[in-house]
């Protein structure tokens, strides 16, 4: 699986990344996980290998709640 894009959140406790991966047949999946934060390419591959699949519907619902007037 290859990394298409990534987003990182860095804190004093470490780095958390969201990595969009694409498999051999072109299927894309978003993964999240904690990484060391020293080498982006290595961290992306670690998350693609060992991270958790992100539930897109749950993320969209959470994002929608940030919009004014949404409960």
C-alpha cells in the first residue's frame, strides 16, 4: 500500500497522523495512528501497516457538529 497524503498532529506526548493509503487496485482507505515523528515516510508506512481504519461516516458526523446550528 502506498501513501497518497497525510496530516499530522504533534503534541508534547508524540505525533498522531491520518494517512490516506491506496492499494494495488486503486482502493483508498484512511488510517490513523501514533508514530515516532522522526521520518515522515517511515511514519506513514508504519500507520498504513499498523494503524486503525478511520470510520469516514463517523468523522463526517463529527465535522458536521462543528458547523453552526448543528447538534
